[in-house]
C-alpha cells in the first residue's frame, strides 16, 4: 500500500510540473530557452513526455470551462466537474485569459514553443528540409526536425502537414506524430494530429504506418491511429483531404458539426453551435480559406440558422 501511495504522489507531482510548463509556455513571456528546457524535461523519461502531452490536452479542453467562467457559451463537449472548477480558477487570473486565447486561436498552441517551424491560425508555410524534401504546414501546426546521418525525420507536434519526400533508399524519412510513426523513402503524403487522433493519407507511392501494429498504405489509402494503436485502413477522398494545399475546404456529406469544427481550425475566434438538430444535418460544399465569412453566411442561409456575432470572432449559430 505504501508503494502504491508513493507512486500516486509521484505521478501527481509530475502532472503538476507538466501543467506548470504549459502555463509558462502560454504566458506570453516564454523564451526560446524555456522551450529548450522543456525539450530536455520531456526527454528525461517516457512518463515526463506523457505527462506533458496530457497537460497540453487538459489545457486545450479547459478552454471550454474558462469560456463558461468568463460568461461565454460552453463547448458542446462540456468537461466534467473537476475540469470546470480548474477552468474557472484559471479564468480568474492571467493564465485563464491566455487559455481562452489559445482556445480562440489568438495565442499559439503549446507545441509551437517546442518546434523549429510553426504556423498560426489560418497561416500556411512551405519549409524546405535539409535533404531537399518539402513540408507544407497547415494552420496551427508545429514541426520539429530530427535529422541524423542515419535517418531523416521530423516530429509533428500539433496540426497538419504534407510531405513531398526526396527519394533516398539508404535513409528512410520518418514522421513521428502522437504514439506512432510514418516511414517512407520518397513519396507524397499528409499527416494530421488533432484531438489525439492521427490521420495519414498516402497521396503518391506508398508509406508504412506503425502504431503498435504496422500497415502499408498505397496511393489513396487513409490510416488512423491513437494512443491505443492503429485503427482500420480505408480508402480516402484524397482530393478533399488535401484541398487545404490549394486554399480550399471541401466537404462531401459531413455533418454541420464536423464542418464547423473544421472551419474553426482556420479562423480566429470560434463558431458555437446551439442547435442540436441542425448539428447533425449533412452538408456538401467547396469553400475558399481566404473567404470563410462567406462560408458561414452560406451555411446560415442554407440551413435557416440565426447567427449572433460577438467581438473576437465569436459566432453563435442557432
């Protein structure tokens, strides 16, 4: 019993340290030295890295609780009592303000401080890697480099990126995201890490995805995995999955809730759905990323919804 109690105390202490790191990085006063120190802290043990990832998820989820405490509408996925209490406490001070900023896209995600390359809300960036391969970073994306003489590699900390990999059979190219890896020698593919689920789409050639189990994808295949391992492999709508690279969002039979969640990735502020029936209605359409306000108006008129706009890009659809 004593050992179990000691382990619990140690785990709670590690969680507190991890949350302290997240607060520091989103405080608005973090430095590159802080980011380097955090990298070293995460590498101490697998438990340190797991604790930080959990703390970052908690920070993001608590945004809904913080908005509740500041008088804004909560997320449809309302967190539990402990999360609400934590969010309300944070919202009472500067940390709560920064947390809301992350939630609404005005403050960088924690992963942005760990990365050599990152993008803000609605931003995209083209990065030429040391081997000549090209990474295209989508909105709210953070990418770190892991190049060695034996292996070409990157770590996707947050967000989504496409990779056009220069062929080199002697040095595999490995993308680490979440608890899995995607390995190629030369091809075109995308990787997206959002809400603890990683999506890998093979656009050209073939890729090997490993998350406890291994799957080989051919052009047009999609694999998903999370902390529990690899999910099923299916055929992908590659044109829709990669439309962001052409400045577009393509929806084919998705629910309004899914459409809104996707649009929220690309704009500052947040769209809240306050209509349960409408949230399940299916939509199809093509929207320009640089004209998302038009997309919101189109959705509003098509489904007969009322929109209430607040400062900071906050919109309630009901």
